[in-house]
């Protein structure tokens, strides 16, 4: 099958943008593979999950069924950390997924290093692959663990970052693409707040004096998350808004 024929199949199954991205990134397209990819497009599988690549903060990341696809909203989190930490911070990334957050930070902050943690074995493999692809194996360590475990690490960090699961079970606002992301990385108990409750209690053990924690939150969660951290003894620093002017990142110190 020619590239033009494959392009037409993908355009009919998805749209012209999807067709262009797929044909630009996948060069081996026999007829059977074109049919498989077209079927995925009709089922709403995101293009990133098909080509196994998503761009984030100007960097390309491998992604698959074990990880969330990096999203533009999360770039707000990265920018907030960069603005506060001009050089040599030690960073802990809780729920690292693809490793896109810790990678973008270490790539953009002079002398930065850190650890990315995820409870999913599949996500840990993906993050390690991305760290290697970006030449950061001497600067970033990826480990399997849970932020629900207060003994996760004995180290102290200048900055802690997290884009935890924050969608309430049953929330109908989830976009179609997220249906193909791992549910463990999307949904949390207690109306989407359970991960914040765990982090608020345990992250105090991992932060250096005068350090900061940066949390991505869902739309409308600002008041609830601030209350959780206030009750756990944290001091609120500021809110960062995303490109849609939605409160997307909360910053605290302890």
C-alpha cells in the first residue's frame, strides 16, 4: 500500500491531522497494519498511543498503554518549578508516568537532578526508557514506589512535584482520549482527592527546609486541595493558572 493510500485510510478513520502525524512517524505501512491503525482511530485511540510518541515542553516522549499521554496543561507545573529553582535543585517527582515532568525539569534547570517514582511497573519501564533516550541516566533515577508510603525515601528534596490521579470515579467530563489511559493514573477515591490526602501527610518527610511542593489539580479542586494541605500543616504559597485560565497548579511550603 502506498503512503497516499494509507493517508486516505487514516483520514477517513480519523481526520486529516491524525493521518498526517501517523504517516510522518510510521514508515512501514503494509495493508494489514493500515487496517489495524484505522480500526484504532475509529475506536478513538489517541494518535500518541498509535505512534508511541508525544511532545511535551519541546521534548519527545515514548508513551504506551501503561502511562498517561503528557498534556499541555501539565506544562504549567513545569514552568512553575523552573521559575522558582534557577539552579541545582534536587527534585522528587511523585507518580512520574512517562517521566516527562522530571525530564523537562532536569533538561531546563542547570545542575538539576532527581528521582521519579511510580507504583506501576509498566510506567517505571516507560520512564526509564525516556530518561535513557534523553541522556539523563546519571541525573535522574526512576524507582517503583508509592507516595502512600511515608518511608518511600530517606532523601530530602528542594522541590517535590506531582500530577497525581485526581478524577473522581464516575466523572463524565473525561475526554475520549483518556479512556485509553491507565485508570490507576486517572482516578482517585474520595471524589478525586485521595492522592492529595496521602501526599499532604507523607511529603513532609521528603522536603528540605524552605523547599516547595508543586501539585497539578483538576478544574474546581483548588479550595478542597488547599484545605487538605492546610489541615496537614502546610503553608499555601500561590496558584498558577493554565493557558485556559483554570487554576491548575498549587504551590505549598512546610
